[in-house]
C-alpha cells in the first residue's frame, strides 16, 4: 500500500505540535502566526505520494501567513508548482502588485520560484505539489502559471477539484503502482488544462527552443557557476543556438546575465547556511560562485536578500545555537511521531520530475 504521512496537533502538547507542523512546511514556506493567537494551535496534515508528485490535505486554525521569500526560494531546494483546491475559509495571496482572493471550491496554481505571501484563515485545502520538470515535460515549458485559476463554476475547474477530492478518497487504498498511475494521469490532466489557459513567455518558431534545450541550458549554468566566463557567448557556444534564440530562451528569467547572477547569489546563500561551509571565508564563497570581487558580491547579495553575507551567516549560526540549546526530548515526545514534520519536508524536497 502507498504509505501516507499523517499529522494531527491533537496528538502533541501545543508547543511541540506547532514546531512539528512548521517542520513539515519548512521546505516551502516561512510561516508567521500571531504571537498571542485568540485560539489554541490546531492543525491537521496528511500527504500521499503519487509517483512524481504529492497530494496533501491541510488545515490550520486561525490566521496564518505563508511567505515564499527570496531567502526561502534560494535555500529550500524546492522547484515545484502547487495546485490548491480551497474547501472552506479564506485564502488570499499577494505577489508583486497583484492581490488574488481565492473563492471557495476554486483551483489556483502557485509557482514556488515566485516571491509571494499567502494568507489563510481556517482554510482546509487540498494541494498537489508538482515538480517543475513534470509540467514542463508535458507543456513545453516557459508558461506563466503563477496565479492561474479556475473558478468553481468553470467546468474544467470543477473537474480538477472533483478529481483532487476523488484522489484523496482512494489514496489510502492504492498500492504504489496504482498511486504512480494515478499520479501520471493527474499530471496529464493538469498539464492539458494549463495549456488551454496559461500564457507562454516566448513566441518563437525556432524548433531548437525545446524543453530539452532549456533543460540543457539550465543544467550547464548550475554546473558552471564558478566559471567567470559564464555568459551569453559561452552558452551560445555550448547550446549551438542563435543570439535571438538564446535571448528568447532566457527572457522569462530576465535574461542570461540576470539569471546567472541570481543563481550565483542563491548558491552563495545556500553555502552560508550550510554547516558544511561554516568555516569557508565569505571571500572564498564569493569566488566559488563566480564573483571576482568580494565587494561586488556583498553589494549584489544585499540587493537580493536585504542583508549582508555576514548577517545572513550570523542569523543562521544564532538559530543553530538556539536549536542546540533546546531539549531534545522532554518526555512528552515520541521520536517516531516527532519525525512526521521532517519526513513531510523530506518527501517534498525529494519529488522528481
């Protein structure tokens, strides 16, 4: 049988329950709750692996902000889409200058590469977590999907919402192979629905702009961040594409230079927060991600993350010390039960396209 991961805050003391719940969502969001909430913390979370994606049922009592910040995007190791179906309560999202109020029964998509803040109040929902590659392979990629929505009265929206409810109703009874088949069929359905609604970033007749070429380009960038010569000329040489084709390939990401700069800064943040690089000098990290000057690196880093590299490392170190000073087991925790949050986060990070 496919093994679900279940969490119910009623099974734990309140402080422990909230910590475990936060651990489960840490792969995606920074979470803000009122310091003195008017109601006790209550939350439930269930998730079922469906091949390359994850189906989750989730509800938390009261008002909560779920923030997808630049810092979280850089350090979470997650590049997925979320497909939410709102069952009750309130769900609102802000991204850039846009504010989206989600109506009951509707379906909405979130791109986890986009900074946004979600606000919920007593909002049970179903969510599909889908790796970017899984959608791109079916749609050709380069689609504007963040904020895409289907109202409850829309026949396609009704079908997607009904399908998500049906998946949850049978998820416990499926074996691994059935779950994989159900997941692949769901991905095909979602991709087909997206193709009818989403705007494509690029409009080009160049047949070389395929998902394969795009994947090769991004993979080359990831593997060569330290190369000072990494730029348009180098990528054109590697990919064998024209200047126009290369421009159109990276236009959704702000251009080649901007994309490379962003990925270098994100990798620097990851290293600053990683215990494996705790002894690396900041100048060494800057050089390792392709910056020739530490001062240039510091300015670019602060522009992207709102803090200096030194401040980012200090915050991480302080948090680690606080965590180390906390009791590991106060007698009220079961090691297996406490692992629910960690297992949920690990499952989200491990999804493959």
